[in-house]
């Protein structure tokens, strides 16, 4: 089974992380401050298990604890995300144990 990498769904992820760190996330409620977002290069932190399982964390705000994430698209009958293999993931803001998320961009190209 073909399983695309995260890079396939989030174009230029390293550039996105750098821009988020320097400028914050435009339109965000808790991740908009420059030099506040810390890029996530590891997903080993157990607290990330409390984010919605469809969210792929990209960066975290050092002041609010909010996350900028990519939203994996999934459908009720698609546990392996195969229906969205070729689709870019929208960029959203969320928080640990939060209800839902806020759409920031349709994908990383529109950010």
C-alpha cells in the first residue's frame, strides 16, 4: 500500500516552520506572535496524544500552548486515510484537550 510522507501533504514543511517561528501564524488567536512558535521536530511528547488524532502538530506557542497543525483528511470508512493520499492538508490551530480547531489556511501553500 502506498503511504505518502508528511512532506507529500505539507509542502515545504521546513520553510513553513521557519516562517511560523519568525512571523507567527496570521489569523490565529493564540499563535500569531512573532518569535513565539517553536517548530516541532519530534512527536515523542506524550501530551500530544491529547490532541485530536487527525491533527499533525507542526509548531507550538511558547506563550499560549496552542498548536499549529496540519489536518489529516479522513472519512468514516477510511481508517488508513487512503481517500486523501494526494490531497494537501489544511493548516489549523488547536490546543491540548481543546474542542475542535480553527482553520488558518487551506494548505501550506496558502499560508
